[in-house]
């Protein structure tokens, strides 16, 4: 595939992620922070997020499996996940965390379990989306091209 | 404000022509940022460095406090997350307010009014809701100036 075609594909793909709500404006902030001195910044932050979120999701799974559920601990983990997902612009994960906290507030275990599944699903989905995104970026850079930037307000 | 590392001080920012607060932020502002979440910490650090601030990052409030105690007068402002295990942002804020004269900005994904109120009444000079954008961080130097002005008059 020609470089121009891959670049166009990347732009369209990224736009679709915004349209579908996977990403929000915060992701653009991250992209704007990336420069020649740190060309893999976005990749590094996103990778760090998935490293941490996996741990948090495991902790949440264990915590909800206890005979006496510690809702304070669960709330703390979900809050952290909400904060970190919002920091990378992972909107659907963030929203799933908000719903999760609501069930936590009223100590509804069934609700929490459903929400945990939802958060896991959203993390899984957005992780795949990012992998495709980074793969396209790699293809562009390997062809000697530059990664096109998305303008807000498209 | 004197920066011993010579990265630029407040006076250079205001000396060139008409004051345009929006585009001229003071380089070399010495910031200590505290957050137990490493994703958030990485993003903050990058944003603050892009603002040309001098950044020290920390993932524990207790460590932040001992750094501040050992290196008094080497920081201009502290930015701290609210919800952290062991010592939280409120406790850190209380310690800083009682022991030193530094402006503290609290940051959190928690936008609940009672929590923001707590931050304000405990003496935070600002309370920012995550996710924070770089435009907001470009303006934090105002809190340093404001505090110094209050102390002078």
C-alpha cells in the first residue's frame, strides 16, 4: 500500500475512534505532547496505562470475589482507573468507571460485577484499537513518512 | 523569584514588550508533582516540561513531604493528587501549609462538590479536575505570584 494511502487510512481510523467514543479530546493533548525528542511518548503512556489497568482489574476481580466485599477498596481502585483512563483520553473506559462507582456507592454487588465486566470489555476493545493505530503509525514511519495529526473540529 | 539553575526567572518573562500573559509563561518554575498513578504522573511530567517548568515527580505523599523538608526553598509550587494510599493530598496539604509557605494545587478525577470544598477550605490554592489540559498548567505560575504578593503586602 502506498504511503499516502496508509496515512489517509490512519487519519480515517483515528477519526472513527473519536466518532465511536473510544477516544476524546484528551488523546489529542497527548499527541500534541509528542515531538521529535520523544517520538514514542503516546505509545509509552498508553502502554503504561494498560500495564497498570491490568493490575487494577485483577485486584478488582479478587476484591469482588471476597465473602465480605470491601467497597472502599473497590471504590479506590475504580477511582484510580477513572483518573488514568481519562488522562489518556480513553473515554469509554472512563465512562464505564463512572457507572461502576455509582454501584459501589450503593454497595450493589451484582451491579459492580456487571460493571467490572463492562470495564474489562472496554479496556480490551480500546487496547485493540490502539494496537491498530500504532501499527499504522509504524508502517508510516517505516516508509519514511510522518504521522499525520488530527485537528479538533473535524 | 530566583532560579539558581538559570533557566529563566519571572522578570525575563515580563520584560519583552507588551505583557501577554497567555503566551509568556515563566520558564524554570520549580514544580513538585505528586500522584500515585504512574500514567497520570507521566502525562503531568511531560505537560509541565512542555511548559518549560523544572519538574520533580513523586508517587508518594510521604516522600514528597520529606523532599520538601530537605530541600526547602527549592520549589515554587506543589501539585498533588487527592486520593492516594497512606497519606492523601489533604494531609500533605495540611503539612505543607503548617510547615512551609508553598502554594499547593490539588488535582483529582473526583469532582464532587464536597471534596472540592474540602480542598479549598484546607487551603489549596486551586483544585483541578482530571484530565488536566496543558493550557491550565501554563497558568499555574499565577498562584506563585499571588502568594508572594500576599506575603509582601
